[in-house]
DNA sequence: AGGGCCATGTCAGTGACTGTCATCAACCTA
DNA sequence: TAGGTTGATGACAGTCACTGACATGGCCCT
């Protein structure tokens, strides 16, 4: 067996979410998180750039997944359809469990600093998707608009998924929300 | 004459922008800003919630101006037109001078923390505009969409205004950008 | 066996931000 | 006009996020 318990990063994530839920983000110190994980404060900052980032480490994987999905869409797919299909395929990334996602989202929603971080993560996601679309030959305004629309739809669908106690399927909600967007814009 | 020099808040804003431009946001300490303004660090935090907010104190006025303009639009105006007219009228709020606006924007763009703050200010602006539209009887998705579209157009127009060395008129760029948005969406 | 690697620990430091009390000119009130 | 109040600022100590530098000691490779 190793010199240290394995999965230090995962233990820090768990401890942080637990404490943020228990006593709130601001009332939790990094030293407390590290102690609960059996590590030191310094080690926390070796794994996460700051106190907020511990809640957002999954956003890189989400971005990569979406970028790959858009890049791999058939050439014949319209930009908005490539983006829609990509988002519909992300349900698997929330397999860590609905409960954990909901607790995490509640913590973020309750704190302005964390909402700031969430916004810039979503902006970065949108920019990455727009870049990917441009690589497929989509011209400038259309690429950004399709990417922004995809992110907006995802936000709406995730909110519905979180608020509905019936535990609906996230991928299906994303599909439905895209259809609603099409209906709204078609009316113009 | 008073016990202290007048306009402490304004002197702090000036000193902060100067120093952020001279040596960068992160390399500037609040103590340095306060010293240049002839005040103490503690007084800085009595005027501004944090080190970033000193660059965003005007966003409240911008939001109020836009909300009032939308609320005062004729009942016959379509939501997107009420929003467009509101944004076209904000040019006056940048009368502090193009130069100062450009320097401020360059500082924000160069720093991730400041971009985060800018994003949440724009989100708050969008939410306030959507609320105002709903008070006018605009239903749910349309109100948010019109507000988001207005903010997006403003971002685009401001960027053009900043990048064009010909010092074009901001209000006119906003009008043109709205027209382009209409052209793009009409194509669907 | 030896030596380097690397995740973690230890410690000292900087700087953002807060709570608390003191100061003192301007203003108000009797 | 004397005295009390107000409000913006200063002074100071304290907490906590975050960083740099160096030490430690199992693990792996040769």
C-alpha cells in the first residue's frame, strides 16, 4: 500500500461539497476542507487553483465531450443540429448522480462568487463550441449564435431537470428544449 | 473648506484605473490605490465592496437607465424594439470619454477575474431588462430572449466601437447591430 | 543497492477584506 | 452660543485565501 491514501483530489472534492452544503461556501475555510480530507491546505491548492474551482473541475470534461461530439458530427448536419446532438449526448457525464449534481447546483446558486465562476465556465464552453463550428466551415455570426443557443438550451433544460422531482431524463429534456427553441425562432 | 478633500470615491476610481493600466490589475495593491488617492486602504473598502468593483461602479447607472427607458417605451412597441431603443439611448452614459472607456475595457479584458465580474454584471442587466419587459406583459420566454438579445447586441456594438480607430458613434453602431440581428434571425 | 521522482508536508510570507474604536469638522438644536 | 450628534475618515488588529521555498520519504528504474 502507498505512502498516502489514494485519490486525494477526489477526497478534497467530496469534503468541499459536504462542507459547502453543511455550513455554506463562505463559512467554510480551505483548511477545514483539507482536514476533512486528511490532507493539508497546501495540498488543496496543488489540486485546485482556488477555493471555487473545486466545484468546477468537471467542466473541462464536459467541454471536451461537447467539442468532440460537435467535431464528429456528419458534415451534412446543420450547425444547430450538430450542437443539439452534442448536448443530448452529455447525460452520461451526470452519472455521478443526480443528488450530487443538485447539491452542487444549490451551493453555486446560493453564492454570487460561485455564480460568477459558473458564468465564465459557460462562456468558455460557448467559445469552444463556436471555434469548433468554425473549423467545420460555419461562418462567423452563425457559429457564435449556434453555440450560444446550445448553452442557453442546456441551462434551461438543466434547470428543469433540477426542479422536477419526478427525476426526468436529462437528455430528453435537452431534446425538448431544443425543439421549443426552434418553435420560438420559427415564429419570427 | 471641508475636513477632507472632496470626491474621495472619484479619486479612488481614478487612481485605481491609472494603476491598473500602469502595472496591471494583479500587480496593484489596494494600499497603493488608496495612497495615490490620498486615503487609506480601509476607506477604499468603505466605497467599494472589493478590488474589482471599483471598475464597475457605473453599471448600476447603466442598468437603471436601460430599465427606465424600457419601462417608458410606448405600449405599442414590440419587446425587441423597446430594448433596442433603450440601448440606442445609452451613448450619453459613455460621455466620460471614449479614452477612459477604452482603457477600462482593456484592463478588464486582460484579466480573468475582471471578466468574471463583467459577465455577472451583464447577466444582472439582462435579468433586470427581462423583469421590466414582464411588467409590460411580455410572456416568459420572449422577455428573456429579447433581453439577452439586447445585451448581446450591445456587446457586439461596444466591441466595434472600441476597435474602430475612426471613433464612430456608439448609438449608431448599436442601431446597426440590431438591424444585423434582425437580418440574421429573419433568415430562419 | 542506489538514486531520482513526485505527491505531500512544513513554514513563512503577502495581500484582500473585516470588525472595532477613535477622531474631528460640520451641522443641528435648545 | 454651548453642547450634542452625525458622518466620513484613520488606526489597528485580526482572519483567511493563496504562494514560494524547502524538506520528507515511499516508489520505481537501472
